[in-house]
C-alpha cells in the first residue's frame, strides 16, 4: 500500500465496476420503469447483482495468484533467499508474511466494491444474505488462489513458471470445470426426462453426486448452484432433486462444501509452503 500501483489498481477495479453497473442500469432500467412489472425489476436486480459478482470473481482469479506466485521465487531470482534463510525469521512467519499482505489487498478490493451492490439491493434483486454469502465465497476463493500461488512460488525457482502454473489451474477451476458441469447437467436432464429408462437408482444417484461434486469445487458453479436452489426452493442450506423413481435426492447447497474444500486446500497449501521454505535439518 506504500506504492502508487496499489491505489491505481484499486481505482481501476472500482472504475470497471462502476462502468459495468452504470451502463447496464441506464440501458435497461428506463424500460423496466415504463412497464412497471415488479417481477421484471426483480430479475433485473438479480442480473445486476450477478454481473457484479462475476466481475469480482474474474478479478480475484487474475489478481490473487499474481500477488503471491512470485513471493518466494523472486527472492531466489534476486539471490536474497539465502539471506532470509540464515536469519532468525521462522519459515512460518516468512510464508505468512508473504501470503497475508497479498490476500488482504484482494480482500480490500472486494470490500470496497460492496457499496456498488446497493442498486441491486434497492431494486429488490438481491438480499443482504446473498450479499454476505457472495462476499464470503469470494474471500475464500481469494485465499485459496493466493495459497496456490504461494505453493508454486515455494516449489518452483522461476517466477514465470510459477505464475503460469498458478494461472493454468485457476483458469481451469473458474472456466474449465463449469463446462464439464454443464455436460453433467445435460445428462441429468436426459435422465429426468426418461432418456435412460433402464438406469438403476444407484447409477442415477452416482451421476447426481458427480455432478454435484463438480459444481461444488468450482467458484462459478457453487455460486450459480446455490442461487438456483435459493430461487427455486427458498433454502440456503439444502436442495432437493427429483429422481426417476419418484423419490428425491437431498443435497447440501454447493456453497457449504465449497467453503470446506477451499479452506482445507488453503490450509494444506500454506503448510506445504512452510515445509518447502523451512531449512533442512542438519
């Protein structure tokens, strides 16, 4: 925060959000005002809220790994890593001292954008529970992606390679897995409409579990899946899917396993980074 680059990045981030929200508001709200349909206004507010969360997710995906993927490897490239190792600074403090500033800066970007969710809240498309839940998911995503960059930075000596690998996994999680999840959803639709009449209940439940797992391990899938359950069933914690035999499969809302998985990954990645940075015992 002592450099001008931090303030420039913060200003550019907010400017992009303001332009996106403002232009969308001006394009569609005048038409919705003329019609006076409250349901259309609510869906407009829901879309406005989703647009803001999507832009923030893209920001987290690209900024969080960049802030930590060169934290340790850059020390090796500047030939200052050995000087850090011979000091009394423990490996845990070294890793956390590199990890936390990057994470806190991303959290600062997220929290400064919360007031921009006001139009969606005032129109009626988003509740305060949804705003809190989306912010929590974005913060945990930022922590996981920052930990991923720290892990590769501790493991690989070259910053360019560590950054490329961090981005590759991040892009796969954010953009790649949703495509796979969509394929599973299409299969579910075929099963539910009788496309596989000979499928056993066990096979059907296995496909549902695999699709639910794919949705729960990707940020976009967890957000959309949780929102769909909330809109259709008005439940923040549980969702029900109809089976071909007339029963229902009860599933936990995707945001819950998502938080557990990504927090666990963050903890493991930081622990591994500490072990990689720790000097070998003599």
